[in-house]
């Protein structure tokens, strides 16, 4: 029990101190990452838009889809969203298109596919709730968007639709057109 034992004892204490320091550092880093993930998850869950359904209105003669309708509401706990600051994005293959709200035709009577400029704009109208462009809790809005014939979707085409609000989380949908168009309105999601 001499000097050798003392050296072993001191070495054990030094190794333990170094291990404790490393453990404290790693724990701090993991805690910081966990807080960032928690904040991102909270933002995603309590802000932004939620798309409930996506419908397509096919051209049964041409067997393609040019007209798309999204049924939206606020995400749980989200603040009201003004659609004047919401952009719509469409991606299919190499094609990427963006559209903004046309407020002048965003009424129940005027928000029709025929009134839309292809690919450049979208319109909204209330399914449930008031008729302004502010989406509030408990309301449902229909968002209508029209593609031109060049970018029309065919059977089994994959595409992405996004509603991007100026604040809050974006709703990004990866969608696929069904095999067969049997009706004038098809539910895609």
C-alpha cells in the first residue's frame, strides 16, 4: 500500500474528473438540441394552415387535371391568417409555379376556375365562416387553383402543393393523381 497505490488512486480520480467533464459537456449540448427541436415542433403544431382535403376537377375528355381545390383551416392553436400574405406553390417534375391571391374574385359567387388566370393566381371562398380573407378559428376555406393545359396533370402524376404563410409553418403536400378519372370531382387527399 505504498506509492503505487497512491498513483493508481490519483489516476482513477483524474479519469473520473475528465469523464464527468465530458459527460456534463455532452449533456449540455443534447439539452440545447432538444430545446431547438421542441421549439420547432411547437411552432409546427400551433401555427400555420392545415389542409384537410385536396380535390381535383378533371377534364374527362382530355383525361387530365387542370383545376385543383384545397379545403383549409387553421392549425391547432394558430393565430388567424390573412390570405393576402399566403402564397401557393405548385411543383411537378421540372415545373415550379407560384401564385398569389386574387382578392377581387375571392367570393362565393366569383371564385370559379373560369375566372382565374392560369397558374398566376388563386382564389378563396368560405365553406364555413365569414366572407373575409382572414382565416380564423372554426372556419373552413376553399382555395381554388387552375393550371394551364401545358402543365395539366395526367394519370399517376406526382406533384407538390404548398401553402406558404408569411408567419407560421407552411403546409407542404406530396400528392399523386389517381389512375382513372371516373367523376367530375376526385378526392386526392
